[in-house]
């Protein structure tokens, strides 16, 4: 009799449905590594690849290839999954797990806003580690909370379609700018010098600080190039917005300008409307109410805050403005546009509020 390794390989035949399922298991990032390997063995076996070549290609042992090739030939895709082991039985049955999940999603103990693993373990009479394992398995995170806001704009669909249309299909021979103001930027000065970063020690600063005033940054982001036009003002009234519009007018002469802005009252002041009437090459596009996140300049404001403002120490408003201007200059030297990837339909699917009978009021 031939040794096991020298016997002819067992033939494997795949149905079309099995091939599609095996390809999905092989390629899906959420598939366990062991199951993905077995799916690869079955696919290569069905293509007539020898056991030795399969082992070499998938970087596994020959006995592994033989075992899972045989299991698939005998039992199909079901045979590729692990069988129930003979280890220690579960400490808690399904009813206890269901109780942990139901209690977690129910009202918290009196006087607190949410369950902790310890308080829930005490209520259900299990260990804290058991509660944590169940939470991980069921993806429950009672210690976390996220905010949301649905827009009540009656023209929600039209505005979303209009703004995203400018991102995905900008008009030819025209400039698309995302403009807004970042108001009340504080010139904060730490009460003592910051301690620099060292090996084994993060940068440190005092928790208390002195305020030296504020400034407001008006900025316009060119959607096509990522270049930012910005200027700081002491306030953010319609007069400052008009001054910024004049700056844009000088920066981008002779071309049609599509300006994406939010619904702030300053942007709709009669003086602003009068100036726009005299400059017909300016076309305003408003984001929906409570949806300023659609304005790409907000993303740039976030980068500015993280990289140039939040960890800075400024002894005066002038120093703060100088830091902002340096950041803009450096950004424009290496500017890259942001890439919008969502279609209006994809955004609307999440932006329109749906009735939910499970909502807590």
C-alpha cells in the first residue's frame, strides 16, 4: 500500500454556488484565517492543483492540505468549519447570557446614567469578566455615547444634491469654493513654559492658562486644488464677510465662482445680497441646516485646530494670527484636494430621519 502522502489526490468537484461561497470566504476580511485557508485549499483542489503545489502556495503543511481536501470532498462547505470541541462546557447557559444582554439594554441602576461592568455583574450575579466577554461578543458598549443631529431643512434633498453635485461634477471653467468662518479662536497662553517631548515622557503643559483675546478666521477652500484663502478678523459680522468676499473676488478674477456656505444669518444680510447682485459671477450654494459637515472647509478647520492651535501657546492675538497664517502658507505649498466619495443617494439614506419604535425619549 502506498504511504498516505503518495496516494493519488482525491478529486474535488465544485458547484457554482459552492465556488461563489468559497471565494467569499477566501476574500472577506472578516473571515477567520483558518477558514480562509481551508476555502483556498478547496478552490485550488477543484482547479486540479496538486497537494504539494497547494501546500507550497498557501504556506501550509501537506497533511493539512490532505485533511481539508478530504473533508470538503466528503461533506462540502460544512466540513470546512470546526466541529464542536470536547473541552469544558460553558459556565453559564444561554439564559444567563440573554439576561446580561437584556439588562444592559434596559434601565440603569438608580442614580446613574448607564451600566458599568461591575454594577451589572452584581445585579446578574456573575463575574465582571463574564459581563465584559458578553459585551464584546454582542458589541455592547454602554460606557460610550455618540451624538447625532437630523436636519429639519425643508429643502434637504435639493441642497444635498446641489452641493454633492458640485463636488462630484464641478462645472467647467469655474471655481468651486467651500467657505466659512471659524469664530472665537482663543489666544491661550500657558502659565508656565511647556516641557518638551523626551524619551519615555510626553510633552507636558500646565492645566491653567491666560486668555489674551480671540480672532475669527474666514477661509475658502478651492475644491479642485485644496488651496486655502484665509484672513483673520476681530469679529464675524456681515461687514467682515463682505470684506472676505472682496478678497475672493480679487484672488479669483474673471471666472465664475460657486461658493458653498452654511445658513448663518451674516451670509444672507441685505448688504451681502446687494453686493452679490452687483457681482453676478458669484453663485451661492447653501448646505442644509444642521449639516455644515458637508462643507469641506470644516474638514480643513479641524486639521488647522489639531496641528496649529490646540497645542499652541500664544501670548497675544497677533501671535495667534501669525501662527494661523504660517499654517495656511505651508498648507498651500503642499495642498491636495479632499476627495468626496458619497453620492447624494448614499448621504440621503442616512440623513433622512426614520421612524424608530425603539427610540428612548
